[in-house]
């Protein structure tokens, strides 16, 4: 998703609401930003107790605040339903593993996408366009 404020491609996401789990937050934010209903996939080889676990955890300092960034893998049944929240997003793309080699976006996004393709291959999900 290309964010209006930064003019950069980034993962969907947002801030937790009171009493919300990480997965509930992710599902809500994706629905708000893209209109897509998603299922979060367990990418961990060990079955978690409760909700699926993130496949990548990073931290970032932004305006003197430390952010915890959790990346999950999701799937949706129907990408034709995508409708961007135009207040926040200005574009979206689907990218293949081959196209990633020439993708000139931020290093962290490239890292996330590389990890996503590794996991996709490991758990044998089909790449949907």
C-alpha cells in the first residue's frame, strides 16, 4: 500500500485499540484501509496457543517514540473487493518474487517482502494476483 503521508509503499497497519489483540487490530486495520476481509495465517511451525504468531518483529524510533512492528501473513478470498481508504492510501501493488529484485522501495519493506516469499514457499501458499 502506498501511504499518502509518506508517498512510500508500506504494509497495512495501525495502532491497537483498547482491549484489542494484535491479530484483531491487523484484521480491523486491513478492513478499514482496503475493504478486504483477511484470515491471518499461522506461519510458525509450532502451533501457537491462541492467535497466530508474527513472522517478523522489528522496532523503530519515530518522533521520539519506540514502535513495535509485527508482521503477519494474511490471505483473502477476493481481491476484487479492494477499495483503498483514500484519506490514507493512494495506490497498491501486487509484486512477485521475481519483481522484488528490481523493487526500489525502502529497505525494511524489501526485507519484509523477502521474508514473506520465504514463508510462502515454506508453507506452500499459492501466489494470488
